[in-house]
C-alpha cells in the first residue's frame, strides 16, 4: 500500500477517533497534574481537523499535514494547540511536496516534529512533557517502532517531577502521574502506525 | 454537576452573548471568533491594550473592556488560552495605529498562543509588544518550573495600563507602566473547594471538610500543599506572609491591597478577611492607600480567596484613580 495523501488523511482520521475515544482518560491525567482540559482540547481540535478533511482532502501528504497543523493552531488553544500544531507544521515542511511517504520521509518528519516542539516549548527529555514521548519516537526507523518508543517514553514520565507546563507548579506532587501530553502523543503515533500497517 | 447550563460546549459563546446584552452601550461581542471589544473602538492614535485567557475567571477579562481599561479581550474555552486567530481578530478590531500592548498571564499555553499571534501581527506591520504578568508567589520562579503564574495582579495591571493608554501615553510608556506594575505586585491564593469545569462535570480535586489547598492557581490545578483549614486569621497569615516576604514589602511602603474571591466565597467572608489583612499590614508599618475587594479574578465556583499587594508610587496611584468604565470596574466616568 502506498502512503499517499489519502492514506495520510485516513491515518489522521484514525488518530482523531483514538483521541476522541481516550478523551476522558486524558482529561483525568490532566486533572491530576494540570487543569483537566487536555482530552477536551485534543478532541475539539481533531474534530475540526476531520471537518476540514471532509471539506477538502489536499493532494499531497505534506499538504494534509499542513492542514492538520493550521487547524490545530487556530482551534485548540492551550499549550497543546501550538505544540501539536508546530509538530505537524514541521513534519509537513520536512516531507515537502512528495506524493508518497517513504519510511525515510516518515523518519525525517518525526525528527522535524520533535525539533519544532522543542523550539517552541524549550522542554528537554525528562521535563515530563510530550517531548518524553516524541524524542524516543524520533530516534527509531519505523512508525510501529516509534509508537512503541513513545508508549515507553510516556510511561517513563510517571516518576518524574515536571519542569515545564502547568504540572511544574506542583513540585513533588506531580510524581506518580503520567504526563497527559506524552500519553496523547503515544496514542496518536500508535494510531498512525496501525493505519499504516 | 449542578449548573445553569444548556450545552457545555456552548457555555462560553452563550455567556458572551449575555455579556453583550447586558452592556450594549459599552461592548461589541462576537462569538466566532470569541472577541469582546470596546463599542467605541478602534480609537485612532491610541495604543490598544488587549488581553485574554481562558474563560471561567469572570469578570476577567471581558468585564474589564471599556474606556480606561482594555480595548479588547479574547476569551478562550474554559481554562484554556485563546488561539492566535482569536488574538489577531481582537487586535484588528481595536488597533488605532499607535501600537498594541498584549497583557498576557504567564502560563505556557497563553504564552505560546500570544507569541504566535504577536509574530503574525508583526509580520503584518503592527507595532506589538507583550508584557507577561507573573505575580503568584506560590510557584517558585526557577529553571525548574514554567515560572510564576499570572493571577490577581492581572486586573491591577490592566487598570493602570488602560488608564495610561486612555490618557494618550505612547506604546513604550504603556509597556513601561505595565512592567512597573508587574514588578511591584505579588499574590497568593487558597481554596476551600474545587471548581467544576462544565465539560468535565466533576470537581477538579476533592478536599475534606477540614482541609484547605494552599498556593492554588485559578484553573482548578492542585496547589502547593494541603493543610488543615485554620480560622480566618490563620488563612490571611498564610497568604500574606509569603506575599510580603517575596518582593519584599517593607515598613513605609504604600500599597494597594486587593482581596479577591475565587468565585464561591461570599463577600461576608471576604470583607472579614480583608479587615484582618488591613490590620496586619498596619501592624507591620505598611500603609494601605488603595484597595479592591470582590470577585474579580475567579475560578468558576471555587470557594477560596487570594491576596494581592501592589507597591504604589505617585504614577501608579494616579493611574489607579483615573476614570474607568467597564462592566466590572467603574469610577470617575
Ligand atoms: N514547554 C512545553 N514543552 C513541551 N510540551 C509541553 C510544554 N508545556 C506543556 N506541554 C505539554 O502540554 C500538555 C498539556 O496540554 P493541555 O492540557 O492541552 O494545555 P494546558 O497546559 O494549557 O492546559 C502537557 O501534558 C505537556 O505534555
Ligand atoms: Mg491542561
């Protein structure tokens, strides 16, 4: 199966469905160490993404990713809006106007997404953010391996004290809770991996 | 959850329509994108002062739009910062050509969205500056946190900067006034109960009857620590001591004391606490020359309060006293 614009759009729809199905879980994670809106933010944002894809599916993978980015930036708000938006925007730029995504392009897109999130949010691995899921995912070759790495990375946030975002206000009280943004990043990558397989 | 509500997803938009209906002479409101702006804007040649943030803190920010305070506010979803599009729309509605000052509470989401908007506005040739408000002493300002949060001082900063802009100050002056007010303001809050976000449907955290959450923010996020609830003297001391120690405020200072309800604490209790705070400042040789008491920076229906102190000089006092006409603050105009 080729990974053309339609396949990428289908993967994005699959991610939207997963985020929506896990909305309550993400809300609960964010209630524990943040303000409880992460699941709702992503559900709302990806809902608008699906709407935008229904209206018109762009004709390259890069253009699909760019549509996802601009929709998330303009509709989500919060920390997740600009961070997820930047990730998709950098991924879109990285794949350029290729009509099919190769494994090399996917790996390049993941690295670019990570660089974008780090440039905007200035978080490092270990700060208990989505970077803890995205950074290990950007180091491996395939989407399936990236999803697994992201899941491990998200779990690795549980014992950490947060140094970025709202959870950093809690000090030691953040220990024992998984970071919601890291969890959602793992969910989205797993959805992409399954759609691609 | 018991709330006066139709659809949780429409709560912000429907509330904004009510705000517009209540103040037709003062406000222009749109819901897509959500923007509250001065009915008489834009004012050519006047610096536009724009703020915004998540909803659920009413009357912040929409209730402070009007002559002598904000030109526009962009309310996000409940407890979620607005988006860059919204911020750009707010600015375009009130930009009078003399520059735009964005007043932003220091939270990652707000900072990132306002930063993106400011980049886009600058690319369009708008002279835009941003001042971050970060007065909450419950959060250590260090490399290990996102920095102190913006809480009670927001209303004070919006008031003095709005007064400066209304009087014709240029953008650099407005920015300087904002930075001076931020530099001289410190706050701390406690909660007795948690707020319930409409789209979540249950309280953000739970507290036993004899517990209080100390060092809370305004988004239902847990505080720094949980303690046994004390009497009012103890609560006021728990708030005032870290505030005084942080700046630090000292004997001989003249201050504005802002005693704020988080939404659910009645004025009966709030005035009681305010009286205690005033007396304890007198005891420390600090002179309270201006005050504000009421629910101005709230967290939905949360019971609790915060204290904010702003060190005043002649300029800030004059700007505080200047006329203001908004939904929530009105004097002299
Ligand atoms: N500076 C940052 N860099 C990277 N990720 C961050 C940063 N700040 C917050 N995050 C991520 O954002 C998530 C919270 O998103 P969300 O709840 O939607 O926004 P908000 O914090 O504004 O309520 C966190 O769980 C974390 O993974
Ligand atoms: Mg959140």
